[in-house]
C-alpha cells in the first residue's frame, strides 16, 4: 500500500507539477483510489474549488470549544490550514500541559530512574525534578504510575504508556486506551470527569434528540446524566456498563440531522 501523501500527490492535491505527472505510473497509482466525489483526480489547482473560509464562525466555534483565552487569530489560522494537527496538539497540551520550558534533551530522551534535572519556569522558579520510580503497567487502563520528587516533595502521576501498548503481543488482549472526544464536534460525547458508567440507554443506529439522556456516570458518590448535545443518529458507542472512564474519554459519536 502507498502512503496517503503519495496518493494525494498523484490525485493533484498539491496541484499539477511542471511537465505533468508521469504516465502510466500515475494511472496505476490512482486505480481504485478516487476522490470523495468520485472523480479520479483534481483538474487544475485544487484550492480554486474550495468555498470561502468563514474565519468569524471558525473563531466562534474554536473559542466555544477551547475557551476565549486560548484562541487567537494565530490558532484560527492554524486550524484552517491543519485542522487535525491542531486538534491533536491541543489534546496533547490539555493532557500534558505546555512544554516550552522543558529542557530539549529531557523531551527527546526519557529520564531514567534516579536521574535529576533542573527546570526553570521563570525568575525564582527553579525546580529540581528527580524520577524516583515507575510502577508496573496497568493493563486495564494502559497506564503507569510515575513517582517524581519535585524539590524533595513526592508527586504521584498516572500517565499513559503507549510504548507497552504497541509492544503488546498479538495473542493477548490489547490494553485499553480510550479515544478522546473532539471538543469541536458537538456530536462527539465525552465523559466530563473520571468515573464508572452505570447505565447505557442507547445503541448504535438509534436516533436521539438533543437533551436525551444517553449514559449515567457514577463519580464521587453521585450519578450524573450525560445528555446528547445534538439530535441525530448514534454511529458509535465505546463503553459498556461498569466501564471505568477518564475525563474527556469518548463515549459516543452522533451524526447530526
């Protein structure tokens, strides 16, 4: 199989190259790989087919999803150019925080148990961080608990372990690592907090109304009703009763009417 970037290039997604595409190589690449509208490829400059971009609506939607303080025109432009990359970056930022002040060598090379590094977060904000321990792999959650000593104070942090997840044997059950909701999509329903699913009132294929209770979540000895944000058809359910979930874990996807 060819990478999507190669297929899209020969579909003309970057425009025609000087001298045209090599044949019959291009024809062979495009066999069985039409555009979404059924055409074999773009004709001319693909950007000419795009409708005008509504920056005002995009800014409103992004601020609603991520907050007024986080979104400037730079973020709106980034989302317009690379929507999925932008969403992935803000999801990373929400889970791990900003990492601009992290020393480059620490970001590129994971710390070893017993190693200590100095992190400066500004004038008078020096933190000596020592990796004290890494617990065993939690197969149910796909995480490990990491113990850090920050200026001598112990911090216990549960963090995802994607390496062990990828290296899990094909014969065993894959560790659970739930997808996160898309904050820009009202049909993407996520858990508002960590808890346990105690009721699932919907099935894939059901038509639901805005405000309809789809799940019940037990958290902090209280039950919370999770309601549909839009009316439409449920295309995906990712949880069952008694499943443990974390904040923002995807529970269901709804295609609006």
